[in-house]
C-alpha cells in the first residue's frame, strides 16, 4: 500500500502527489489530518496509519515539513520533490527545479514528496480518510496573523503577475508596473536583485527563496532570468518577457517576447488596454 | 548550467561560491539577537575546504567563531544531520540552533528537523519572524495567506527563510576582524548514503522558442491581443 498525505482533498499539489503515488503501482490510500497544525503530531498519526506502507506527500512547505518529521520519526531516508520513481531509483529536483538529481534510495520504504507541477493532478472522487492525531505537548500553531493586503490580490493567487527586475532601475520605476497591474487585477512581483537593493519588500519577491507563483500569465519586465528567479515563476502557464537585451536568459523560458525598453513598452501596453476598454 | 564530466556536480571552475540566501539570513538573525541580548554566535558548516571562505563571510557579518566540518564529498541529509549533531553536542548548552529552511542546491528540507529529533528539541520551520524573550521563542511561519505563530521553549531548533531580515553588507574593518576570529575544523568521514546521488542532469526541453510579439512600444497592440487570447484582459 501507498499512503498519501493530503493537505486537503481538493488541494492541487496534494492531487499531484496522488498521481505520483498511483505511479508506484500499489494500492493507494489518501489521508488528511484534523485539528491545529502540529507537524510532529501530524507525522505520528500518519506513521501510525501507514503501517509499513510507502508514504507520499505534496511538495509544498507543509508537505515537505510533515514528511521530514515522518522520516525523522522512522529514521529512514526521505526524498523531497521527486519527479519520477523507477524501482529503487528516482529523479528529484535541485536548485529549485533548474537541475535534476538521479538517486538510489536504500530503504525498505519510500518516503517521498512530489515536485510541484511535475505530475498532472489525479482526478477527484477518491475517498480521503481523516486522521485525528494525539497532540500531547507537541509543538503546534497557537495563532495566525494575516498581512494587510489593502484589498490587493496576493502574489500566490494572482491570475496575472507583473514582475520587475534590475532593468526597472529604481523603486520609483515600479509605478508603471503598478499601473499595468491595477488594470489587469494583477499582483506586482520582483526579482531578488530588487529586494536586495531595497526597492521592494521581500514579500514581493518571486523566486527559489521567495514566492513561487503559478499565474495564467507572468510578465517579466527587465528580468534577466537567473535560475533563482526561474525557480519561482516556472509554474506560470505563459510567460511574456520584456527585455532590452536580446541575449537575456529569460527569453529561453518565455512563450512571448517583446524586445526593447520596458519604460516605453509597459506604459504603451497600459494605454492600449485602456483604449480597448474604452 | 554546466555539469562536471562525471555529472556529480556543477562545473564551478568559472564560478564563485556563496552562502545560500536562507542561511545568510539565519546568520544575520543570530547576530541581531546576540547584539540585542548578549551571548555568542557560532557558525557551523559542513562542506569542502573552500567553504571556510563562507565561514569568514559570516564572521564579517558578526559571528564570533566558526566550526568547519570538512567533507570533500556531498553527504546525504541523514549523514549531514548526524555530523552536525555530533558537533553541536560538544557545544552544549546553547539557546538556539538556526538553520536555513532548505539548501539552495540539494533542497532536502529535512536537516534541521532531523537534528532537532536527535537532540530531543522542539523545532519550527520556515520562519519569517523570530523574537526571543524570557527563555521562549515566538516564531512566525510563512503559510499561504499569512503566518502561523508558534511559541516554543528554549533551547529550540528553528529554520528560517530569506525575508526574515535584510542581511547587512559587512564593513571593511569587519572583514579584517573576521580573519583573526577562531575557526575550528574537523574532517568528517563518509557514511554509506541512504539517498545516494547517482548523477545530475540538466532538464530537457527547458529551452522554449519564444514568439516575438514585436520591438518597442509598437508591440503593445499585439501584446493586448495575446492577453485577450489568454483570457486575462
């Protein structure tokens, strides 16, 4: 049997984890966990429910955390962010997905998470059993704070992201990106260079060590396309790159390209959208 | 990205090394806590001889001394955790062990958690805010739509993410001082890996052929047309 830890029955990354579990060939059982988030207690409940089964989870922060707790409790190896399993061998992502590692697992049981967007989500309809952990004195969430978003759509949820890099030139330079974003009901993002320079807060950073986004359209303005950044935006369905440098790496990851100065092009797109909307 | 001929590592002949972003923030966070409350910051890394340079960088940020667990080969997550546990046990008592949430390269997401289990300590991961007061740590973990808050007794293990702070640029005097701070190094033996790296590969089909919509502002109408086709405008 393979046990799948699901964050929620309809959670996209968890359904991708189901697909990975189905590829292992054994019977698949899906579980979610009830009550406040307490990673060690959740992991213990999953270990209990699994017997000697393989355990698979989503390659989300929470999925990787719970599986790491499972692995520490069982003292077994854990392969995070797997894209394929072939018997005892597997492929997993490194460098936020810009490099692959082929590895051999020396273990009686497989503990894996599915790399985000490496698998199509499994169809719904599978029964998901709910586990009730024994919390004891386990470390658990005691409060939740929500950032003040001012009614703006969040980076992680936005259908469109307008993102700027070094080419934007300054904090003030983002005004034209903000304007375009407002018209498209989009979120504004940026690359790591921008947050390191202090032009935008880290909460706006898209990348391996920032937010990972999956919009319908990602508009990369003046972003060169470092692997750190690509790791955060490769979940986008389509990528439009606006860059003055024809040789910029970002074009190798783009579906659409506009070549030239973003300071002229972005306002022209905004004006064209306004004209079209009347 | 270019691999070495044996596909075991990235070709670094023409590259420099740097500390992972999450970990740089971890060092900065430790230095800030000690600046405010007193104590000592010890920075530990497991890596090849060359990694001593990154320990000196951390000392320039403000770490007081360093421990270098020297390994010419990459260890798997379990062996890494076990080497760190052995070294950390010699440093007891301590208040806080700070890790990066995941390394930029291997991305195993587990070393800090394994160390916490081995030492019997509470662990909270993915922190975007940390405050230490009265023998407890208030930890804010980034989650979709906000932050979950934890409150744990010290000593504890935490893993942090970039964004928890903006690391300082070390001054020239700080870099000079770093050169004379104590650095202990110890060679770590190689254990049989349980997650054994066989080879690395560059993903196929990563390169796309972008459709060029035009040059300069004249491309705007075509861009809006594409936005319509995608149903976003």
